[in-house]
C-alpha cells in the first residue's frame, strides 16, 4: 500500500484514541489511532453513506 496522508478530527489532535482518515482517488481508508495497522477501505459512495448514517443517528445506541 502506498504511503497515506492520515488525518484526524481537530478535536482529537492531542488524543491517542481517534479515528483517522486517508483519501486517495476513489478510495477512503479509515482506522483507529489505537490500532493503526488495521484499516478499512471504502469507496467514496460508501464513505458518504457512512457519514450520512452517523449524522442521522443510525448508529446511536
């Protein structure tokens, strides 16, 4: 895998437990800063659907 430019939310800048995202072309990679070797790979459409679900509270417990 190519070297990815990982980004994290600005609210997590100094934390060690944050989601991180890297985007390349039509692929979005996500991982946890606690386990950076485990990544998930999504299409841009899947990423948009995931964000919409989070915003709409679909994953609230």
